[in-house]
């Protein structure tokens, strides 16, 4: 299980990476293939993290009080 501060840091990294890809990446030059910003393994790891975060958030919200 991840501590809240660790989860927050990981989520901030994902948000920054998303912003870098969406707003700060340059257009590829014609005929020059560009490496993907996120590898397949990175994608799997990020999806796993988000799913665990959702489960933890649901559990916290379901607690009484």
C-alpha cells in the first residue's frame, strides 16, 4: 500500500507528463519517426496505479464518519 504523500507525488508526475505531452511537445518533423512519450510498460504501470488509487479512494469514501 502506498502512503498518501507517495500517491500524491505519483499523481502529480502523471499530470505533469500529460501536460508535457498535450501542450509542450513539438510536432514531429515530416518523415522523421518520433519515439513515443510513454512506453507500453509505463502505460501498464500508470493504469495499475490509477486503478489502485480508485479502489483506495472508494474505500475511504465508504468509511462512516
